[in-house]
C-alpha cells in the first residue's frame, strides 16, 4: 500500500525553476499546502497569498548569474521548510514551435515558477491558461506544458464594449461620433491630427466641430459620469475568499447588519425641501431610473411617471405548486383503499380455503400472493400525493437580471453553475457524442461568465482530449450561431438531424446563408473527429519509429550486441511531439488505464464579465456576429490520477474529483451533473431549475431532478426504455413527499449539500407513521456544541474570538482534505447559494441583491496547480469523501445512495418537468444490453438493502412515505424469487391436473374480479393524471416480468455473494452508439441477438408453459371425466405469463427470426427435464383409468 507523504502543516510550497545553465531560482508558491495548523498565519487572505512574492525574489528573477547563485544557497537553507515541485514549459510559450521528429528529443525545455508565469501573464494574456496542460500526482512533480498560448484570433474576433475599437488598443473608450464607434482619447487626438481632416474610423465622416474644439472632452465627460455612477452605486460584498479566516469558523460570512460600504443617504431622492438630506417624495415630472421604453416615448420623460413598486418583484413567487385535479386524485385514493381492502379479503379467503388435494401448490401460491400484495403496498403508498410544478422565468429575469439600487447596470446576479460531464472509454462512448453534449452546454441560455463546464475523462485517453480541443474550436462558430438565431436544440447533431421546417418562425434574412455555412463547418468538424483515432495512431507510430532508430543508433555507438532486444516504450504522442501524460494505446508503467498522472487542461479560459461582440462575416468568421456576444464559458478537461494500489471508486470517485477541482477553479454554488450522452435539449433548463433553488424556501432544497428522456428508441418501445411509468408517475408522486430520488444524470445540486452539510431548517417526524412533527433550526449558534455526526452551518457572523470555533478548522482535514483553497471555497459557495435577504425568514441570513454581479477572479497557474493536488490518488485518504461528503461509495448505484443521504439529513428535492424536454440522451435498445443495465440497477438495490443505507434505519427527518419509497427501492429485486415460482405455477397446475384452489368458488371469482378491476381502474387514473399512454403502462408491466425473471434474480444472487462471501461485483460500461448515417439502420441494434445467461430463465418459463398447455389440453380432451374449469384456469394463467414475455420472445427472433442454437439446446433440456420429473413425481389422475390416459413408462 502506497502511503501519502507527510508535509509540514505550515510549510509553503517550493517551486524549482531550471534552465539550460543548470542554475535554479527558488520561489514561494502562492498556495500553501497546509494552513489548518494553529501556527499558520490565519489573517492572510487568498488575494494576499497570490501576491506573496517578495521583492528579493523578484530581483533574483531579473538579475544575473551571481544573484542566482546566492538565491540558490538561500533556497538550500529553506528546503527543510518547503515542499518542492517543478513546472516545465517550453522556452517560447507565446509561439510554441511544432517539433520535427529529428529534434524532438533535443529541444531545450525551460522551467518557470507559477509566480514567474503570473508576472508574465499580462504579456501572455488569458490564453496562457487555456493553452497549458497541467499534470502531476503521487511521487511526480507538477508540470505545466504549454501547447498554445496565442490569443490573437480571439482578440480579433471581438472587443469589450468599453474598450477602444482601434486595432491594437485596449484603452477605455469614449463616443465622440454619432455612429457609435468607440475610441480612446489618444486615438481620437491622433485622428484629429491626420491630414484627412479628422475623420471617424468607423463611418469615415468628419468629426463634429464642437467635439473637435473641445478635444473630445464631451466624450470624456460621459466617461467621467460613468465612473461617478460606478462610484455611486452600492458596492457588493467583497470576495469571501479574502475575508475567510480558518481559525474563526467554517461556513459563514461576516454579519450584514451594519455594512460599512453602503450609504443609504445617497439613494434618497433630492427635492427642494429645506430639511435633512432630502425626502422620498417622487418628482412630479417623474424620475429617470429604469422604466418602460414605450412609456418614456409617450410621456416624454426619461423614467417612471409614477413611483415603481420596488418590492413587487420580490413578492412574486418564482414557482408554484399545481395539485392534481380533485376529480382525479380523490377517486384514485379511494380506489387504493378499496383495493387494499379487497386484497385483504382475497388473501384471507385463500388462507381459510386451502386445496387439500394439492397443499404444496396452494402453499406456494399463497406465499407468492402475500408477497405481491406487500410489494404493491410499498409501491402504491408513496403515490398518494402527486404534484405538478410551474415556474415563471420572467420573474427570475426581473429579480436577478434587471437594474436595481444595488445593481444599477442590471448585471446578472444569478449564482454560478458548474456543469459536470463524465466519460470513461472513448471506444464505448464515442467522442462525437460527448462533443455534441459539450456544445449544448457551452450554448446554454445562462450568463456566460457564470457557467463552467468540466469533462471528466476517467480513461485518460488522448482521443478524448483532442476531441475536446476540436470541440472548443468549433464552439466559436456554433455558440454565436445559436445565440443569434435562437436555435433549439443546441446540439448540432440533433438540430441538423431534425425532420422539420427550419425556416419556421425565422425572420432574419441571413439565416439561410449562415445555417448553410455552419452546417458545412459541422460536417467538416465530424470528419475531423472521426479521423482523430487514425491521426493519433499514425503520429504515434512515426514518433515511436524515430525513437527506435535513435535507440538502435545509440546501441551501435555503445558497441552493444545488435541481437539484444531494444527496450523502447510504444508511447502515445501529442501533436507537439511530446508524450501524452495519460493512457497510452500500449499499456506501460505510469501510462495505463489504471495508472497515470492527473491532468487538467483549461480549453477555454474564464470569459470577461462584459459582453464581447464579434465582427462581420469574412474569410475567418462564417457568420456576422457584430450584434452577438461571442464569449464562451470556461471549459476544462480533467483526468484524475490513478495508481494501482488505490481504489478509484468508479464514477463516484470521478465525480468527487470534479467537485474538488471545480471548487478551486470556479466554485459555482450549484452543480449540474450530466452523462456524456445526455445533452441539453432545452437551453432554458438551467434557469427553470434555478427558479426552485432561489425561490422562498429554496435554501432547503438539495437538488432539482429532471426527468430522463431518450432518443433513438424504437417506436413500439419494445423493452420499455422510456420508463415513463417511473419518471412520470412515481417521480411526480415522490415530489409530493420529500422529493424525487437522484437518478444519476440531469440533476442540479446545491454544492454545500454535496459537502455533507445539513439544511438550515428541518422537520423531525415522530410517532406512528411520523404523525408528530417537530421543527428544527440546524444552524449552530456561537456557543452551542456541535454534534460530531452532523455538519451544520453557524448562524450569523462572529466578530469575537471563540476558542470553540477552532474545532471546525481542526476537523476540516478529516472531512475535506488538507487543501486550504478547497476549505476557503466552502463559505464562498455557501454565501453565493443563499437566497436574497428579502426572501429569508427570521433567524436566517440572506445575501443582498447585486452581491454576485461582480467579475470573477482570473484563473492563474497557481490555482490550476492546486487543483492538480486535489485530484491525486491519495487525497481522499483519511477523509470523509465518499463516506459523508460528495458522491457516496460502496454501491454500483451511487446515485440513489447519494440522494438518500441528503434526504436523511432533512433536505428535500424537487422534480422539474419542463414543457420542452430539458435533457435528452440515449438508451440501449438491444435486449442483452438492456438486461445488463437492469441487472446493474437491481444489484445496487440489493447492496442498499444489506447496508446501513437501508430505509429501515433512516433518521426521523425523513418522512414516513419517503422511507417507504426508499424501502421499495431496496426490496423490489427480491420479488423476482416469488415471481419465478408464480410463473411456473400454471405449468405445474396443468401437469398435475390440480389448481391453486380446490374449486372455482363464487366468492373467489368475485374477489379476484374486484382485485383485477381496481388494478385496471388505478392504472387508468394514473394514466390520466400523469399524461402517459396506455401502451407505456402495458410495456412497463411486460418488462417488469421480463426483468423480474432474468436480471433481478441474478442481482439477488450477486448481492448475496458480495455481502456474504465478499465477492466484488464489476460491470462493463454500457456502449453508447453514435448516430447512424443511414436511416434504414437506425434500429439495427434492436435486432442483434447477443447470448447471455440472463436469457435462460425467461426462455425456460416460456417453453415449460407451452408444453404444459399442450399436455393439459390433451389430457382433458382424452380424459373420461374432463375437468374443464381447472384446464381453463391453468390455460388462462399460462396465457397471462406468455403475454408478458412476448417482447422477450420477439427480441430473440431478431430481424431474420433465427434464435441461437444454444438457446434452444439449454431451454429444451431444462424444460423436458422439469416436465418429465414432475410427471414422474405426481402422475396425472386419469393415467390409470383407461387406455386413453397417459402413462409414464
């Protein structure tokens, strides 16, 4: 077992800078590895740490060899106090040359520190971060390999609206001309001094005489007025990272009772009054703050004629709950009660009237029926309170993106959103599918500066990396095109593949031309993506051949025998001639799927806070973007470090690595989780989800789950891939309780809920069925002892020193690890995720409006280096990641367990069903793949049942019916044991000539009819209030029996083996097929027959029942005393089983109707063996009564 190296808690990080001369310079890193010790200087903020380079170190960087030697001696003395790591970058980062094969190994590498990079970042621009691969991990130095730092292209594409539009100038602009061409004062004076008479570079007209005489002072006055306006506006809260003190508390900012930077007197409207500082009387001529443009034109004033109601937006709810119609839900609940009573009477009659002639048959049937009734109750009780929800996006815009007193310019005040996309194998998850998902995220309708997209490549493949680079390049064309023409969906493959009229509702004349250009560009993009595997292979073969030649030449120079084999690694090479730090095509040490360094690459740097507009269409720009914001959200490639001696915890471990990485790089208070094959189908989906998070009471919501919708499913939905009964019936019903379950994708999380914190308020349910409720305030007060089993948020801000608060900082390494940047990000995320102060109740803190309308801090190399450290393989050792923090480990269905833990702490969740599908993905339409998918889900449920996550052990904060819902999740696979027995009962009845009842009594028939009719009526009402179809309900019933006789019993056996014998369970990744090129082969995978052991039980059931029907019919026909009632009962029972298995039988036939021979052999042998064995044990009653009877030889 590899152990984590220990570092001094108060030691800064040492960065070694090497050059060709062998000299080195020691600099102190701005990110300290450990600052949780009491000896750490706690009063230093994050911003001060970033500027911790001393004057002596700066002089040492710029001095000669002698000063460098002195600095080297000083560094040697500090080695005992510093942790060293090195960053290697090429010598000319602004123009990295493409190395040839001959000199790829002879090029000189220069190594600089992150501080040196930060000092030169103004020269490199923001492209330095987006062009550098950062790698590192266990027993390896942290390196930054520069690939491309040129930002010239992006700078030419557009400039900020406040910058000079003259080429090469980025000074603050003025407007001296009516055409709107922005120019700075110096460039304006240069234009006036030209011989052409002082013409405007934009419209080519001569500047006005007044402006010429004033020398542009008019424009400067506007600039000064704008600066004064910025000074007058209420300043938002300062950065929480700078105010955070580790020795004070964990998660609360300073109290907002007396903000020092806000002067309320400034906003009192000045009048002609002679007292005080003015009064709040509204001027008769109106006031020029905001207002409606139409009213302004009609009333000839610059603002509101009457005082606006500033509190109206806060009083309007963002969401509302729509209950199901009473005319539907009341009969629905009544039928549940009636069927429950009918089931009780039916089971009571069955128990009191046994079949004396076949007690074994009666006993098995009664036990199965009792279990079926119990499982039906578990499934039906949580459906008593279904609800629907609506959102109002106009209120969201008015409240968070409109001008107000604290945000006069109307900048977006919405919280940040980090989007996680996970992939593991580019062979089973095609890069083109992942690329389309990324493009839909980058084009989402949400403030650009608030969005950050992270792709987790758990396989560390160069193919995924280069595909993402191509995606970032194509996004510069696709995203502005979507914004300009309001494209839906914003997945190019789905958009261009639609069979509809593209010109509907399009009014721009340039739409057809630009769509044609973008379509052609996308076709070329697909070709580039498809050619990447071959390009990487050919490139790697060329470099590897060159390495072999060099090794051979060196062997000859050394005089070694040519017969000895060459030891040359078959590496995978990047386009710049360097080794790929991740997984190689030929597994080598430190470069295999389970053994490689951590990699982080910011493909797209964080955008500016101000809109950036493009230019007219030309050779480089396919579309006209002069009126379109061309900024792109931040895009980051992440591949966590993997080593053989560490448990990687599959997808849950990858998601937790993304949580830590994003906390350091962007720290969005909300997280959207998507699979690589689920794209954003509705660009407004994020806004609709945020309506629930930001509405009154939203601080108690841990996540917002969206329904899963799928594409590429056969029209008949043979294997119930849409699963509409679960997503439209059960999940809507859970929303009326404590909330829906987390299903693994399409979910917006509150970050602090993922961190394991308890909600600010919760309700305990005590007594029988949780009838007594107790309200709890879970924010800990200053002098209150904290429960070590619960992570709560303190109330308010503390100005006084409190020794008890030091405990929080000491517990941070145990809970979250030893990263100080990660710890400092927690209170920032908690603060940014708060509701507005006007929406908070008493005893709870909110944030002031406009506090998030501030620019994001720039991303620097030191921040990315710190992110590398938190994705190392040993970071989670001796922490609570995967136990109480983040995605929970220990189950193949980590999604259900993670959601259960949040509900168990008292959080609630919301189910958001949008009018237009929020997300769409793919599902396996092949029978074998579908059964293996169900097998994985069922195995996870068995693991949950035999773990501490069983709903029987839930806390009092979980509602009773919510417990029932989670208990049903853990128990439903066990129904398969009873279901298999019950499916064999009709065959056994026909073979033996007996039935489950001694006679078809009238009472039995009436009760059976009542139970069946109530079931059908309940199904009809569910179809009514959930708006699903009857076919969806019937397909769900059919696949319930197919899965219950194939995948579920296998899951029970695997789960028991894991619990009892400790046998580990491994599943293969479900293949995501790319979109077919030929429409005729769209459902080709549906007809592919793949052999699996899961097919044996259903096939055996079908063949045994068919043989039993033939045997029973023949025996009754040739019997002197035929018993037609028992025959009808057995045949009807068998027909019911065969109808449910019909989709399974149809899938076995494939397209040509051929079934694999092995299926016939095994099923025939098992069926004949069971039939003959049963006839031998219990021969038919008519076999001894005449020559017409059957006799077993």
